[in-house]
């Protein structure tokens, strides 16, 4: 959802809509949105990926900023691991030993 769409949903009047849009414009200037978007666009071009500014939120972490251990494919991990796939060491309990004939 874009900031404009969000503002339309939140605003209760035209005056509030204008106020919300003005607040966003002020935030864009403070955060240097245009400059950050140029850096993001350049990075997408370097990676050879399509860049659509309407689908990019410059305030969120970008794909290249995600650590490699998070981006790793599952087959890169040890498939023989005993833990991590719902397997765990289970304690054997025998309830019959607690019962007596008396």
C-alpha cells in the first residue's frame, strides 16, 4: 500500500488528507527519499533486476542487505541433521512401573 492510499483510508476529511500528505512530503525531505531511491535503483540495475519504484519501500531492508545465512537455500545446510525438522530426542517413559497390585 502506498502512502497516498494509506492516507486516503485514514483521513476523515479532505483537510486531514492534505495534512497527512504534507506530513509525508516533509518526511520524504528529511529522510532524503529521492536520494535513497536513486541508490536502490542503481543497485537493482547492477544486479540486472527490474526496478519498479511503486513496489519498493525505501524504508525497509533491501534484498542485498539481508545476511547470506538467511538467504541460503535449504539444500546448503546439512541434510543429515537430527534437529530442526521436527525431530528431537524424546524421553522414554514407562507408566506401568508406577502402578502396583495393592
